[in-house]
């Protein structure tokens, strides 16, 4: 019993997570469903033109698709046939009504809960994979358990993978978190989910890395974990401005701060600020929760993490403006990288998008290049004129006054920068907002170089 799995939502979370669950549980049938027909068709495409780019994902999907991993739009059938339902639908920031701009929009999630209740032909374990406000499981349980025949156990199992390293993070997670009720049925459900993560014959996550808590702690931990990570990025970016003003070097400062074992070296890289679908959304959600419980000072504290992040992107444009003789109108700027980080095509909340809009307000002729994010970027900026998209970075930089590097794609460090310099208008500027290029070599070539925090 409690064997077959369905995941509702075939996005950045549902697809990779279920592919790895299927690979590690060859004796379970795993079905990923979505209402988005185009997305499901891409997951099923013969040539593996999957809807998201993630290193290593295609290899895992090739091993299991059609064997014990299936993608389908028939949500009803999949829900009826399974024992464990993961819910991985989107929970974006609500843009209307009460809590607009901060609270989570739970309409997709609630529609899913109601569908499960409507279609179930037996009791099931329902697993929250989406990131949700604390106490959402109580609402889900209330909706599901209106059923007169069957009982449902609701568990919280937030996902901690990062895009770009999703497959590695799933194969070797620091921890898996399962929040469940402490009664007998709840504990049985938790054990069933632990079995999934243990994998066939214990081939996957070691038991000591599977942490169990009560449901509310699990829900809150996910928001808190993202808020802590986002806060570290804002903290180092707050120091970066001070470095620029004083002659200190933020990478040196970060290296030494991070050598303290109590702090650790990760998430101390100054840059254009954090992007991605979750940091901003989850911090805003935390702010909303704090406010709802009357914790206004805590709400203000977390709000500053977002303010600092927005400020970092405005500062990039201000520095370009100043460095380019206080006028950007009709100048060509080549933006290298549009994805919110390297190794993904995802552009949700990308700092590059915000900076691109500010530059277009200054009437810049913007030419954007990215190895994986051109399609998403084109869609994001469809409402503004004056943006050209180039697959080839050399073409993007031709006749430009400046190169503005926004994403730390490894390949940018290996470009022929002398060739780029020759093709640009002089004086030629490189603003490396990720501090990932060899600034000394660029200066030697003739470039004026700007960095963040230096
Ligand atoms: P996504 O938008 O890529 O995917 C969500 C999918 O759910 C979409 O394809 C959508 O069509 C589908 N969906 C919506 N309503 C549905 C319904 N009623 N029935 C069937 N399908 C439905 O989002 P994502 O990035 O995968 O994020 C999903 C959740 O996971 C969010 O709560 C997010 O906070 C959380 N999360 C995401 C990441 C990440 O790296 N992207 C990491 C950890 C947690
Ligand atoms: C983040 C978390 O790292 C995951 O644990 C979490 O599961 C996920 O959010 C989520 O809930 O969606 P992700 O947004 O995919 O993952 O990527 P990160 O590696 O965390 O990077 C986020 C942003 O911060 C990127 O724009 C990145 O460039 C930036 N960043 C990160 C920095 O500017 N400096 C750093 O030192 C680290």
C-alpha cells in the first residue's frame, strides 16, 4: 500500500523532483500531471526538448520516462489511481485584494485540494511540496476531510533544491524535511513518505538526513530558510556599497568573513541582488505573516531585505549613468546574461529584467544575450520597445558602448575579450556585476572596468 505517486504541477519543482523520485524508486509508478498541455507535451517530447533547462535533468528523464515516470494532463485519472499525491502547483505573490503584493495567492493550490477531494476513490496521503504560508495544511485538511467516506493525511514536505543544481541537490540533499501530525495515522503517513526518500533498498537519502517536525514547523521552516539565504545576499550587498565608497574589496571581505566556521562561505557573493521565483515571494509572505500576527517590527526587519535588493539594482544603473558621462540615451549596451543565475533558463524576478527596464527608460539601445534564457526574456520584456535579442555574445557587443554582465555563465569568462574590445565603440566599458571576469586582463586590453563592491 501507499506506493504509487502522483504530482500535481509539472513545473521547476514537480518535473525534476518526480524524475529523481522515480529513478530512486523503480518499483513505484510516478505520474506528473498539469493543466498546461504545452508543458506536458514538452515533458513527453520525443527529442527530450523538456520545458525547463536544468543540468543533468535530461539524463534522469531518459532513464525513467515511459518506464515508471509518466507525464499526463489527465489529472482526474492520476489522482484516482495513486496513494500519495504531491501538490507542487505555483503559489505566486497575490496581486489583488487583501494582502496584495505580499500574501501568497492560494487559488491554484485550493483548486487542487478541491479536485483531490472530488476525484479520490480512497483515502490518500497528500504532500504539500509547494511553499505555503504556515497553517495551510489545516485548511487543506479541512477541505479534503469534508469527504464522507475517505480520510486524508496532509504532510508538509517543502523542497530546498536550487535551480541550476536541482538534480545534484535532489540526489544528495543536505536534509529532507517532513512535517506531519503526531497521531497514529499521521505517523504512519510520515513513515510512508520516509520510505519514498529512503529509495528502493535504502539507495537514496540516509535516514539521519530525513528530519521530521510538526506540520507548522515544516511550513514555517521553508519560508525562514529562504529568508535567511536572501538576508545573507542583502547583507553582503549592503557591505558592497561601502566597499565601493572606501576602497575595500567585497570579495576579500566575504572570503575572510566566510572563513569563520560560525558564518561559513556560501551565499556571501555580492552581485546584482537575488532573483528567482522564490526569495522575494517567500520573504514577502513572511512579512505578511508577521503583520497578520501583529509582529510589526519583525515585518519591517524582513522588508529591509527586499528593499536592499531593489536598491542594489538601482545602484547598478546609477553607476553606469555616472560612468557613461551622465547620459545613456541612444547608447548601445550589451547585456550579457538574462537568467536570474547561471545554469538555468529561468528569468522569474531576474535582476536583469529590472535593470533592463530602467535602462530602457533612459532610451538605451539594449542588446541582450543569454545561452538559455532568450525565449523567456523576450516574453518578459515584450511590452517594451528597443530591446534586441542575440544568441551570439559577439554580435550583441558589436558597436556597443558598454557590456553589462548580469549572469555569471561560465562561458563568459572564456570569451575572446580582445575581439569584443575591437568591435566596440570607445571608450569601451565592462560592468561585471558578478565579479566573474578577469578585471586585470580586461584593463590590459583597454577596457574601463566596473565591479560590484570594488
Ligand atoms: P511552476 O509555475 O514552474 O509550476 C507550477 C505548475 O503547476 C504549472 O505548470 C501550472 O500549470 C501547474 N498548475 C497550477 N494549477 C494547477 C492545477 N489546478 N492542476 C494541475 N496543475 C496546476 O512553479 P515551480 O517553480 O515549480 O514552483 C512550484 C512551487 O514550488 C511553488 O510554491 C514554489 O514556491 C515552490 N518551490 C519552487 C522551487 C524552484 O526552484 N522553482 C524550489 C522550492 C520550492
Ligand atoms: C533558492 C534556495 O537556494 C533553495 O534552497 C530554495 O529551494 C529555492 O530558492 C526556492 O525555494 O525556490 P534558487 O532561487 O533556485 O534557490 O537559487 P539560489 O542559488 O538560492 O540563488 C538565488 C539568487 O541569489 C540568484 O539570483 C543568485 O544569483 C543570488 N545569489 C546567491 C547571490 O547574489 N549571491 C550568493 O552568494 C548566492
